[in-house]
C-alpha cells in the first residue's frame, strides 16, 4: 500500500541573546513547530533528544562553545525523599494537589504575573499579556494537564504547573507560584507531588528541563536523585548531587 510521504520537519535558529542563566554569555536556540496531527509524535521523539516544549514550539539550546544546559529527568521508581524533602512536604500539608482544566483564568494570570514580577522581571516572559498567557495554557497540540496546589480550607491558589504526558513520564513544562511564600519551597513541593503522580501512573521519569552547571537558579534540580542527564553518549545516571 502506497502512503503519502510526510513533510520533513523544519528547524530554525534564533539570533544570539543574553543568557538568562550564566552572566556574560549569549544563548541561541534551535526550534521547530509542534502543530497538527504529528505534534504529539514529534514532541515525544524530540524530548528524547533534549528538546523542551513552550506553547507550540519545541526547542533546545544551540549555543556556540557552551554545553552547560543539560536535560535532566528523575528516576521515579528509585526516588526517595530526603529529610529536607520531607520537611518541605510537611510545610505544605495544608495544600491540596489536583488537576484542573487547561483554561486561562484571571486567578491564574494574577499568580503568574506576581511570580514573573518577583522572580523573572527581565526574563523572556516579562511582557506576557493575559492573551499570551492564555495561549501558553490553552494552545497545546500534545497531552497537557494543569496541576494546581490550593489551600485545603479556603481553596486559594498557591502554585500551578503545566505538565505534558509523555510515553516515558511527565514533563514539567512551566511552574509558577506565590513568590512571597519562600518558606514553603513551593517549587520543590510541586516536583515532589509530580514525582508521586508519575509513580501512581507507573511512569518511569519526571522531566525537569535543563540543569545548568554554574547557575545557582538551577542548582536545586541536582537534588532530585537518582536522575539521568543527557550527554553526548546518551542518558547517563547520576546518584550524587553536584556541589553548589
């Protein structure tokens, strides 16, 4: 049976821009579009090669002379909470965790805006409008869920995370949370709950995005062990955290 040939993927390279993680360096990204019936298939394949999703784009760093951005995924079955992680979970025991419809609301945008203004005022998303936010949350051609953490008593939204379901695990696409509640470690708590979620679904990995050697912003990712990092020779296991 003769089949129509599939159009090859087209990849593009961004212009150099300041690196958001390492001072004095520039970054470039290679990217392609994730749209149409093949979006899920393409996203699955590219994720195995270190690409990340942002709205309808799959991208990965392509910086000249720098390989500091390393894709990281947690080995779910063998993950064990340290004493520090157990303390984080205890501090957030008053929050409920669940999935909600992937719909942009003013409540979510207000939280997202507060998070950006406090944590990433000069980042690439700093100027995102409610319409832009709506596209981020709702415009997905892959299997995406919106995880939320709310107060058990008052239903108040404390944190949220867009999550993609992949055949080999869950990918934490983007998290945002109340920046003033630093003692809660809401970002860490979100990862712990998503790891539990993946375990409940018998999925082997939770993808955390890029760990960036030398970046204090990304140092926390090395604490989730055991983990695998994508190297030139494929995924390599790590059982010890990098010194910070």
